[in-house]
C-alpha cells in the first residue's frame, strides 16, 4: 500500500486560507456569500453538541430541538456574529457562549410565541439524537463538560468518516474495515498476523499500513480542528483541550 503523496497535502498554515471559522470572522460585517456558506456548514456539523447541552440542562427532546433551531435561526441572521471577535478564537467557545445568552435572553420569549413552529434551519434527527444521548450515560456530567465531549465526538466521527471515504475512493474499503480498530489500539482489534492472512500481505506490510493510517487520521483531525479556530497556533491547544474533556 503506498502512502498518499505528501505533495498533495496542504502545509498547516495553508488550512487557514479558506478555513470556515476564519472566513466567518473576516467577513462578519458584510454579506459575504463565502462566510454565510461557511457558517451554515459549521452549524450543520455541530448541531448535536448544542442539542445535547440543551437536554443536559433539563429541556425535553422536543424543546431541545426547537431551542437548537431557534438559536441557529438567530445565529444565521448575523445578530450574534456581532459579538464574535478574533481574539475569542475558537468557534466552540463562541457557540456555547452565544447559546447561553440565547437561552437566557431570547428562548422563553420566542418559544412562547412559536411553540412547535420553528423552521428547520439544520437537519436534526431527534430519534437518532435521543438514542445517542441515552447511550452516553452522562447524567452526572456538567453541561459544559458534556458539550465539549459531544464536540470532540463529532470531530472524531467526521475524521473517521473522511478517512473511510479516502480509502473507499482508492479501492481499499476492505483494508480500511480490517485496520480501523487499530487506530486506537483497541484490545478487540485483529492482530497484525490475522490481518496479514486476510489481506495476503506480510505482517511488516500490515504494520506499515497501520502506521500510515494513523498518520493520515491525525492529519485529517488537525484539518477538521483548523476549521473551528482562527489561527494555526490554536490547533494543538484545541486538540489537547478536547482530549482532556474525556478525562475523569
């Protein structure tokens, strides 16, 4: 298996030429189509951490969905972007702060007027969201910590999904299926010897394939994080913070 050519991958600083959150910050005072599209993409990606935060704060599933949709409607109207500043850095931090303000100042009034009538700003699968929320067993976790865990989980899911797409596009879907459990050194993962037998590779080749997969996974993860921070220097800090969210 050949590693993807390093010449096709952007240098870390290049991620910020068109990174989503930096585009929004640089164009927040005008009607930039690129900024609007970037913000909508971020909202569609990170709706679940907000939904989970609302549920952890005691809202019912229906109210949590309405709250999330109402918040995004307000956010996308640009009202809340006036409070976004580059020195505040991370989209995660901005979003949770804005949600708390919305819940404190806007939610009761809007909900009384439009109960059950909020437009679907982002696609929310309530059944899937509730299944995920119930499976997490996080009822004693503070809402802010749970928000960070949900955020980190969304990042990891997106990273794994993109990695899988890359393997599928190059005809290596079966190899991905056999190697994916090796990404986190899962105790239930197949041994390198077993994978070698199933793929007709040498054990040394399997070890190299896992090494390359882990390397590409880390690259994609950093690229995903780069879309939610405002400068290259924040990537490692954000990565560490999100991993810390899974701590005790």
